[in-house]
């Protein structure tokens, strides 16, 4: 496997532009956020609304004639205000289409999106006709489709939320990217890194934002841990252990069919712990990877109904993926990350993602969020108090804010691609039974 040279950027904040054609370097971001005037055929000034796909939506009329270009601080502020709120000061509303109405959409995404005042649920798509009718009626969605490509082609959408089986992520995202439609992709970004890279490049060329649903980054305890790490509290971090173990939690449907999922537990819930740990460490470049993946307990479909089982799903007999995976990643900065994840094992079940971070000056574990320190030879444990949040609500709030302001998402397409590349390397290592150098 060939990894990008360091110049292509693992530390995005220090190295700026990451993927050729992505279009979200700092300079380009700043250039996009500036509201430069365009002129129509009759010479009238046209100001593009900030966040409009491809810059195609313009503010017209007298407000666009009042010096809303780059002609001073007042002009910039006025332009920014009318671009965000519209001509009469009303907040922008985004026409959103959803492709794939599985359990995560039914239980989380639709309720979150439906209560947002800046979202219009314009269209939904699913292969299950009964589920499609039920959701369309429940949320008063005017258009429904059984073909996601048709929905993207026919509807005038500002953004699309893609929650299909993993193998279908990129085809739908690529079609949306070609039209300049902003994209929210459930994790993982896809199953094929090259296809994902091509999609990201197309999105950048058409000024479409790509965000991957790495929801663990929006957990309040993870965000606070990130702040402590960036403040230098733990010192130099040399080892991180992250795990998410289910005792009996194999999902139903396409998750256990490699042709749809691209992998088993590592692609399903392992991606969350890998991404959260990698993000906390500052997204360093991996140097060596060793993986282990086994189908230990197999398909015991009558014993457990997954917490994410959709009401419209049917049990499938295909079960050709791993139910336990472990990994060991050494990064260029010397930090080592150890991962463990399972759908099923004969051992203690975790309540959720857990992590231990060891540094030269202190340590951090979660949950519950705990800080370990030594001051004047006194060992202490600190339990920061904070108000819990709704990670999925914060995730979509961030997505639409990025569209509105032309910002790069905290979990953008390039970082989603890097996580997928690490997962594929773990699978490759497990298959070959040896450690890989990247």
C-alpha cells in the first residue's frame, strides 16, 4: 500500500491543503468566504449567497448594489450578514435529501433533522417501499424515490445525507459531488480508498463540502479530553488503548455480508474507536500497522436483536466477516495505539467506547472522564464535571454551519479517507499474518 508523502498532509492544520483538488486549504477557504461581487449580462452586481452549492445562488436587487464586495470592513460585514441570513434577514433553509432509511436514520438522523428550523426535508430514498411510505407520511416529506441517483438528478438539493450500506456510499456521494451538493456520509466513508479519493476531488472542484459521520468526535467527554491534550496536560503521549466490546451484539442484515459492508466489526463499530483515538492524538501519520481479525462465534442470529435493527430489515443468512478484531498502530511521532473491538465474545461487555491515554506528565481515561496527575509527589485523580450533550445534534449543527460559512468540517472527507486507509491496512495485515510498513 502506498501512503501519501508527508507533504500531502496528515496534520491538516499545519500543512494546509491535503488532497489535490479538494479545495479546502486555508487560502481557498478564505477566498471562498470573501463575498466578491459578480456581474450579470446587463452589468448589475450579483453577490453569491455564502454556502450555496457551487456559488450558483445569488442575492439580487438593491441590497447587492450597496458595495457588498471587498471594499472595506463595513462592506465585508454587510455582505457576510446578507449572505448568511438572506435579503430580508431570514435564516437560510437547506433542502435536504436522505438516501437510505435504516435504523440510524429512523432513530436518530430523521428526528434530529426534522426539528431543525433551517432544514427542509425535500426527499427521501429507500429500496423498501413500505418503509418509504411510512417515513414520508410521518415526516411529511413531499418526494420519495427508490433510486438515489434519480433523486440526486431530479431534485434541487442543497445537501444529501447518505446512510446506505457501505458499498453504496461512494456512488451516491460522487453523483452529489458532481452537482455541487454538500454531502454528509455515515461512517465509514466507503469501502474503496481510490474511489473515495476521486469523489473528494470532484467535491472540491465543485465546492461541495464532504463530512463523514464520525460522531464520537462530538461527544462532550471526548471534546474535553481533546482540550486537555492540546493544553499539554498529559505531556508526550506514548500509548493509547481504545476498545469497544460487545458480548452478544452482532447486527442483522447487510452488516455481516462483506459484499455490502466491506468488512465486519472493524468497519462497523471499530471505525469509531480508531477515529476517536486518532483524532485525540492530532491525526498523526501511521508508520507500522499490525492487525488481527477472526470470525470466532459466527452467526448466532436467533440469540440477539441488534440495538440498530431497523423495523424494515430482514435477517440474511450471509455471515462472511469478522466478529472480533484487534490492531496495533505505531505513528511517526512514536505513539502506539492498541485497538480491540467485537460484536461477540465470551467476556465482559463494554457500555460503550472506552479509552486510556498514557503520557509522560499525566493520563486520561474515559468514560467517565478522569485525569491522572502527579504534583509535588502527590498522585491525584480529577473528575471534570460537565453537562452531557447530544452528539448527533452537534454533528448536524456543525455540518450546516460549515455549509453556511464555507468551513472545512472537523471530520471532512480527507480524514474519513485516512481512517479507511488504516482500516484496509489492518485487514491486509490480518490476512497476511504480519506487520506492515506504510
